[in-house]
C-alpha cells in the first residue's frame, strides 16, 4: 500500500468514525427509519409507475404514521393505562398494616409506623421526581426530534432509494452477479425475521390476548402486549402469561373459564403457530431458533428496542454473507490473480 492509498483509507476511517458519533444519539430512530423503508419500498416502486417519486414517498410516510407509528403509540398508551390501573388497585388498607406493626412489636419489642414510613418515602420520591422534571423534558424533546428525524429519513430513503442502491452497487468492489446474490440473501433474511418472526409473534400474542379478554382476565391489554414480546423469543412464547392466567381463574373460583382458556390457548394459539409459520417462513430464508434467541437478547442490549428486529437480522446477514463467500470466494480470488497478472 502506497502513501496515497494509506492517506485515503485513513480519511475514510476518520470520517466514518465521526459520522458514527453523529448517528449514535439517534441510532434507534435511524434503525426504525431503515426498517420502515425496507417494508414500504416495494410499495414505493409500484407507486412510482403512476405518480412522481416525491409524492409517492410522502403518501407512504403518511401511511407509516397512520398504520405503524400511531397504532404503536396508542398501544403503548393503553398498556401504560393498564399498568397504572394495576398499581392503583393495590389498596394499602388491604394489607392491614396495623396488624403487621403489632406483630413486629410483639416479636422484636420495637415500635414501628409503616404508614408513616411509606408516606415519607412517597414524599422523597415526589421530591426526586420534581427535581428530574428537566431531565424528563429533555428525554421528551429528544424523542420528538428523533421521531421527526426518522420520518425525514424515511421520506428520502423511499424517494431516493433507487439512487442509493445504485451508488452502493457502483462503489462495492464486487462483480454484479455476486452483489445480486448477496443482496438477495440479505433481503430474504430481513423478510424471514419480519414475516416469520415478528409478524407471527404479533398474531400469536393478539390471538392469545383475545382469550384473556373473553375470560375476563384483569388488565388484559397489558398482558397481551407482554405476550407479544414473549412470543418474539422462540421456545418461550405466550405460555408464560396464559398459563398463570389459567391458574388465576382456578384460584378465583372460575374452573369453567379456566378450562375454556386452557383449551383455547393450547388449541387455537398452537394451531395458529403450526399453520401460519410454515406458510410465511417457507417463502423466505429459515433461521434457526438459536439464532433468533441470541439475536433478540443480544440485540436488545446492543440496540435497545430496535434490537428485537435487527439482532436476528445481523446474525442472519452474517450467515448469508458466509454463504455467498463460500460460493464465490475461489472465483473472486482467480479474478484478482488474473488482473494482477
């Protein structure tokens, strides 16, 4: 490597590092924009045949807000409301604090006032919450800026997606057929995760949630959301919620509803997995459950919420790249030797 090439590579590394520092504060929103752009890009290609690309991109951004972002915000709000109701339902009077205080005094000889202690703790928590108002305002401001950035990026990823893909292909030092194989493999992995992993988890969690609502389980919306999250992790699934729910119905004197929920969850939810997963997943690359588990758990630590989607994608992309390397590596080495000669 001569000095000129070394200097250029050093500049590339320097600017890549600085650019990453710019992206890092909003990496969650950038990943969300990329994910939505990937899902909506086929629609952009079809709409461009009839209307200008800028208008079609704007229409799809509006669709993303109404069809993805707004429902997600509403679900989160509903879940938060359910969680708040769960906390409010914890009536301190039901714990009979006076009896507990008398028992402690009888056993230890110490006089305690649990109610006063709890009130003091609540006051301290309120003080801390007030002091952190500015910090929470900053978090909210960051979220609003990030959401605006995500929509802005989504618009231009859709509008200029063809130009971006063309630039990537022209700057990638690989033959066209190798790039074609590589990008096809990566697209299959992406759709395998979104359709065969995320979509199935949402459907399973929603179907299981219907059983909770129908049998009168308290805070069913909250537990449905939990089941969707659990369904993203293979071999765990929604049983961790509807199983205890069956036990809850038995303990509260509702054996008929318990049997109904058990049969519904084992048969309907189980059948939905057995039939839907092959229909959806067989169209795309199939990922081993171990890859999904590692990708989901590791992705959450690495990328936060978006790691639920991109963790398995990254591991699947590595395997897809290795497949392409195994298929074309010897030929590419021969081309390099021929060119050098």
